[in-house]
C-alpha cells in the first residue's frame, strides 16, 4: 500500500474541533511523477500535520498523494492558515 504524503511539524497543534479542517493551498508545483489538475491539502484537527491530496484529469474525486507521486526534484510552494489550540 502506498504511503500517504503529509507535511509534518506544523509549529502549533491544529484546533481540535470535529470537521474543522483548514485548507492548504499549493500555488506552485513542479517535478511530480503524476500528471495532476489539482493538488492541495488540509490541516487535520488535533495534529501538527497537513495531509496532501491530488486529482488527476481522469479522476472524479481527490485521492491522497502517495510518496510515489513525488520525486527527488519535486518542488511545492504552499500556504496554510489554521486555528491553533489555545
């Protein structure tokens, strides 16, 4: 089973409220091994991580980004704003 990609080590724990997901926007990407029409993510409540998702042209839904979708030359420029636990 492919390993899902997550950005770990956010500076603060994401607010622990059910379904209070915050979006992660990837404004620029290059060097992926999979052709995508969208890539982004969510900061998961009560963690210090954001999970990355993507959508290919043929897909009808987003799927988790797998480690095989990335290469040693992959570049991502992203922004994530989220509410932190007090």
